[in-house]
C-alpha cells in the first residue's frame, strides 16, 4: 500500500512563495491537503498550489470540491483504489514519450509480412522436420524470423524501455478511471471531466486495461523461454503491432484521460479538506483592491491551539508594518495570510470564517539562506530575493498582470542596525510608490514612524507579549500600533546569557 | 454544510468486513487444495474407467471449474485488501483530524 506523499519533490527554493510558506515537505500544506496517490494527481495539486488561477476556474473547482465533499463513500473508494498503486517515478512520462514515437510495425512492409509469414514458416518447418527433413534442415526455415527480429530489435528495445513494467500501474489507473466513469456528477467541472473519459469511443478504463494487457504481453520478453515464441510467431513484432494499433486509436485520448484523472484526484483532495473542516469557508474573489478576512487562522495549526485574527487592508500601494517581540507570532501571521491566499487562489476552502480578496500573486522573503555552492552569504541571498520581489512589483509582465502581495519577514537582518534601518525605509517607500501591497514584519520599531507621513498607506500593527510572574504570556492577537513589549532580554537570560540590570539600563 | 464522518467507526466497520473476507479467503484456500486433489483423482479415474471422450470431458470441465475457483479466490483476496485499504484511510483521516498529519500509511 502506498503512503500519501508529502510533496517533498516539489520543494523549490526559487519559487515566489512555496518554500517560505511550507507548501511542500514534511508537515506541509501539501501533506495536509493531498489525498491523491497517482504521480499525475499529486503533480496537479502541487501545480494548483504553486500557481494562482483565474476566478472562473476557482468557482468551478469550489463547486466540484463541494460536490465531492458530500460523496464520502465514493471518494474513499477512489482513494482505496489509488492506495493499491505502486507507481515508480517516470513511468507515465515514458509512456507519454512512447505516444510521440513512430509505429514499430505499421508502415514497415517487411515487419508486417513477418507477422503472418513467420508462423507459416514455423508450421512448415515443424511439418517437414516430422515427416521429411532432418531437424537441422528444417531449422533453416526459422532463419527469416531471426532476421526480421534482428532488423526490428532497436525499435522494439526502445518500445520496451518506454512501456516496460507499466502494466500494473495502468491496471490501477484503469480501476480509478472506472470509479469516475461510474459516478454521475452534478457540478459542471466534474461532468466535463467524466465526459472527457469517453472521448476515444471506448470508456477510458477499458482502453487503458487493454493497453495494460498489451504491455504485459511485451513484458514476456523477460521470460527465458521467450525465444520459442520469437522464432515461432515473432512475438516481439506481434505485440509491437498490437501496441501500434492501440496507439493509433487512442494517441489523442490518453493524455486527456490522464489530465482528467489528475484533476479529479486534485479535486478529491480539496473536497476532502472541505469535508474535514466544515468551519472553514469558501473564499470570494472580487475585483476591488481590498482584502477582508474574518477569523483568519493558520491551516496547519490545530483548531484547539489556533488563534485567529481579522485582516482588512487595501491591496494597492499599501503596507502593514508588523512589530512585536521575539516569538510573538509575527512570522506565523505572515504564513497565515500567505497560505490562506494560496488556498483561496487554488480553489480550496480557507481557514477563516470569511475571506474576500482580489486576484493577486503572493511573493515572500522569509527564509533566505546562505549557499556555499554559490558562494552566497545569507545577506546577499536576501538581497537577491528582495530584488526578485521588487522586479515583480515594478514589472506586471512578470506576474501575468497580477498585482503582487508581498510578505517580508525581518528584512535586511544580516547587516548592521543603521544600514538595516536605512535600507528597510527605502525599500518600503519604493514598494509603496510602485503600488505594491503586503505585510512586513520587523524588529525595527523606528520604522513605525513612517505611518505618520504615509497618507494612510502604511499601518502599524503589533503582536505583544506580556511577562507575568517571570513567565512569558503570548496571546498572538494583532493590535493597532507599534509594539511596546520587549522579551529578548528575558529569553536570553533564560538561555544562560548573564545580562545584568545595569547592562539593560545602559 | 457536511458533517465530518465518524472515521474511527468507519475504520472499525471496514476492519470487521476485511477480516470476514480474509477468513473466507483462508477457508477457500483449503477448498482449493481439496478441489485440486479431487480434480487429479477424477481425471485419472475418468481416463481409466470411462471412454476417451468421458475422460476428456472430465478433464476439460475439471480444469475449467478449478480455474473459476482460482479466479474467485483471487477476487476474494482483492476484496479483503480493498476493505483493508478503506480501513487504513479512515484511520488516517481520524489521526489527521486529531492533528497527527505526520502519520502516513
């Protein structure tokens, strides 16, 4: 039985947001959402999380997922068939390559002649051997079969390389497709996808089962006694011919069937998320440059521990500056906003009682790291990341016209306090002048002064931490203004750094 | 609004059904062995005691019947495994809701 993947193969540190928002890997959003077992279904869900989609598609996905959420038994059956799958990487890609290859037998007159001439020669040879000739004379009649096979060997080898050992995977794909074909749907998208499985004239599950059988017959080559079949009926060519005929009939349909299966699996994942979280809501995408969220929480934090906050802000030339003590939850809030936007723009429900947002492209800079192999320091890595974001904000062609919403955590942390302050101030001004919008978390409290001279385009927000009876008390609530609490000294003392009160007073 | 299924109860139902199928599968394994012995004995007897067409008929019918039994046996195993997978995925959902998303199956 296969495990549900955590999507670690989709980790991409260069992506605008996926690495910073923990979209893939252990304890990731993908792991929470994904319920697909096929490589194509998982890749489709990953693609949805990595790329925001247009509003019409969001609505279609929402309707389909809402329908699938209600079909618990059906989606569990589908997933149980998927769990039986033991797909190895690259199988489907190799099969797709095979679709593009020219036929091995059809169109080659000598090979087509061999299909019936070789068995005839074999029967004649056996007859002559029994009744007339000694065996070594009859053996000469098998020579043409050997020559035909030799002549086609390279093509057959390539064919087998592309289709070999995929039959078991295809049988399970056929089970999944049959499950989809047998279910009437009411949502527009699910109806379209089900229709797509009948494009070849035969149900997709049936045609793929045939392909699985054909491929398994070519796998007979692995058998040590296959030479008997090769010299009697040119087995390789017979199977290649059947595969040629299958391909000629279904070449156009197979990619569509895989597309449909991938999308259904991704929709089942979203439907399951909806089913398991009835308190979450479907986001609404509107045309106004404004984001409004009520009770927005982090999807990966357990409901019992989760603290939700509201968010209302323009998404055109507007920045929220978030200050707070260490461990107050600033980074978590940035990820809360980011992951919910990603879910919303992928067509999934969000961890909020209400979310209204425009079409946007999220960009983040939160987890920049040095890279020894690139001779890059962590500061330089962050500068490169900021350049990446500035370019996206200033050049709409880089985001297909989508306004950028950025989430920046502790900008320019790798340099001295004076340069950091100067740089951060300039960056905020530049992003605002380019009509970018986003949230910037910082420890630099002096940046809070920018609100007063921003004509309302910068807002100060804070998450405070209290110290009661020598213990830190976190409430993770957003409050208007600049942070007034400091806990770093307390934390450092707890970790064994001896800081006297005199030193603090200095 | 949908309500969250009781995954733990569902898992236990599937576990029960899967075990029931598995027991049937194991019983049929013994029947299969018995059928094979009877088939061999029947074929030998038929060829020895009856005319050639009688022997041939028993052989063909016996092999066809035995093949059907094997197919049925295989189907039972598939059903038991399918039910077990349903049990595991419901257990996974139950753990997931308890916020142990790391628990793979």
